[in-house]
C-alpha cells in the first residue's frame, strides 16, 4: 500500500491532521482544512533541534498545541502531525493563537469550527500516536524526543525531553499538587505543603546554586500550574494573565525563601481560580448548603433522602429546587462530585479500583465503574492509563 493511501485511511479513522511534505513543500493535505493554516509546520520549523535533524520529534507551543514531525526513510519526505490541543479551545484562545503566528484570517470562525472537531489528546496520548506512526511508516520502535519551539512554555536545558518541575518537588508531590490545582483543592495543597516542609530543611537541592536554575524551576512550575488550572476549567486568557502576574513577581525576588512562599501562593491561587469555575452556578442558600454537605461527606454513602433530612426539608421539594437552580438532578450532582474525586484518587494514589469504590461509599466496584463510564465515556482503568 502506498504512503498516501495508508495515511488517508489513518486520517479517516482518527481525524488527526496530517500533511505530507517533500523538500519542505507540502504535497498532500490529508485534512484539507489544515491547508488553510499550516500551524504544525510553522511551529515545528521554529523548534530548537540539533544540527542533524532527528528522524522524529514533537513540540508544544505556548498555546498548548502539540505538533510532531516524522521523516520517511531514505527520502526527502516527511509528515507533520497536528496541531492537537489538550483541552477544548475557545474562540478567544483560537484567535490569540492565529495572531501569535501571524495567521489572522477572515475565516477564523469557520476554521475554529474545524479545529474544535479535531480530537483532544494529552501529551502522553499524542506521543503514543507519533510512536505508532513511526513504527508503521519506518519500522522504528524508539522514543520520540521533545524539542521546544520558539514560544514554547518549556525551555528545557536538556533537549529531547519535556521537563517536569526540575529539582524542586519530589515526583509524587508534583503529581499531587498539579492534580489538586486542577480540581481546586486548596486545603489539600496547604496540608501537603506544610507536611513537606516539616520534614525537609531545604526546598532546593544543594546543586541548585545559580539564578538561571531558580528561574527555570519557577517558570516551569508556573507553566505547569497554569496548565492544570486551565484543564480544570479556568479560562485560557485568565490562566495566561495569572501566569504572567506570578512570573513578574518572581523577577523582583532575590532569596530562596521568598521564592518558596511565592510558589506556594501561586499554587493556591491557581487552585482557587479552578475551584471557583467548578462551583455550582447558583446563589441559593439551600444549594450552597447541599454543595457543602456533599463535599464534606464524599467518602460516605450519600442519598437524596439523607441530605433532605440533614437540611430539615422534604426530599421531593429539595430535588425539585435543586433541579430548577442548577439544571441537573441532585443524584447527578452527587455522582458527578464523587467521580471527580475518584479522578483525583486515580491520578495521585495507587489505590485499586475496589479500594476507591469502597473509599467513596459505592456499593460495589462494578457500580462505581458503570457510573464512571457513564459520566466520562471511559473506564477508570483507561483513565488511569492515559494520565499525562
């Protein structure tokens, strides 16, 4: 099967934008809409690759768009893959992206509709796509390196690897803090932060001695925090504004203790902004009481009858009032809140599915899995495997 037929079939099954190039000239757009923008090629052309171009690599822009490139064996041809976003793109976000790439166009609304039809992926999923295509096209099974583009939020000092927060937090603490930011868990961040520092005299490792490294640590931490808050529902522009605010504050600091305090405040601020977005859209005192009750009893069995009794009102009235105020049933809200909490446990702990089900007050693991699948479209196991 020739390369065009093969990639046409792949595009039809995945809807991932792919373009074939020969000597830097596009010769086939498998997604015709991509020809109007060519975002992937623009971003990839600015990537800080070595003098000898790698067989394949990927990059990530400041607007959180993943793009990849794969050279075809023994030819001057290569394909670009992307752009792929990790979270839903708003009209404002998309327009900012176009302007940043000097791609302002009168067809932005039409192109936005196209871009919103492109599947969303985490970085881990996108890399898996590149690795699959590398095996399929070149019969090579090897890791795909990361190289930052000119406006990338990740300016790694080690090319070929997208960094975590460098030399600042333990890997587990990093996972937990970013998850707590995404789900708006300010209390948990405070508890984790206080516990960490009560057991650690130094925050930075002894090898961290230069201002550049302090800057790398803080900026990378800030970018990851903003990214987690945006994934939690924070508006993209607000997330970027908050990111720039803390980077500006950092530039006025000259001591490690001040940097530690600013990091803590930044994490809490991003988490609080994410929490506000996730609040129920109602101002009724009764709804607020229901929300507080559910949040404080997540690890117990909760029923609508139980809540009504606690609030001294009839179950029928409470359920009707809740539906009128929020647009969802009280049972749906209970399940949604518990499943959101279970996502946090899947991301930050090694608890088995059976343990999570029991912890959150579900009658059985099977029932927990069925509710999770109904609300998220995936199973808890698949969700855990796809965590980035």
